C-alpha cells in the first residue's frame, strides 16, 4: 500500500484517431500519412498550451487535471474546424 500511496496519481488521458481511409484509397497511403502528420502538427500548439504531462505517438496525451484535457479537446475541435473552413 505504501507504494500505491507514493506513486499512484489520478490523471486524465485523451486519445484520438484521424481517419484517412478515403484519402488513402484515392491518393495512396503516403498521402494519408502526410495528412495525419500535418493534422498533428496543427493541433500540437493548442495541446501544449493545455499543460499535458505526457505525449505518446501524437494521439495519446496525459493530463494531471481533467479540465486541461477538456480544454485541449475543445481547442483541437476549434483548430480543425478553422482549418476545414479554408
């Protein structure tokens, strides 16, 4: 129990996935991968403003505070909506 009390911490995880099957089908896998990395680059800045503790492979983010995780999700949605308008 001492180990759990010392090292166990409540955190919030946010994981997402970009789906580019249609793009990969029409334009090839390389285009899908390029678009995925472009999307991750677009949202990275807003995520970093939300105080993440850990980032794994671009699509899994860990936050100490669940409010930060929600803020990151809202910012991500706004960022992608703005991009899709253009």
